[in-house]
C-alpha cells in the first residue's frame, strides 16, 4: 500500500487507470478526506490542501479535528494467545505493552 503523510494524517494513494489520475483517501478518520492529481507533486499539494481545509473547517465549526490515532489500542484476543504473548514478553524481559508495540512495528514493516 502506498501512503503519504502530512501534519499527522496519513492517506492511501492509488492510480485510477480509468481517469489516469493519482487518487488518495485519508485513513484513520471518519470524515471523508479525498484528493487527486495528475502528478505526484499535484497529488501531494492537493492532499496538503485537503488536510488544511479539514482543519480550517473544524476550527470554523468549533469542533475538535479527529486525530487518526490516540495512542491507546484496545484488543480482544483469545485467552490462549494472551497467555502466549505474556509468556513471550516475560521471557524477553519486557512488559506485554512494550513487547506488543515491537511486534506490531515489525509486522508493519514486513507487510
């Protein structure tokens, strides 16, 4: 997956073969943030303008802009997986949180 980031917001980028355009869609927020361009430079400029517009609209409406992630991640996992993860973390001399952060980071970079 191709992504770009600006001011803490990330978007997925794809090529629309039918329209011969690079298109993007904001990730991690409920509001629709979409943009496009014929070149990478145009795509990036339109993405940055879309984020700036989103933040300006939120300010004008007096609402807090949604952040893509808070840093808190709640997971429901099977008890046996939880136990295995806890044992692996303890064997590595780490907290479960520290171990899980590292495991998620490795999974993202190998995906």
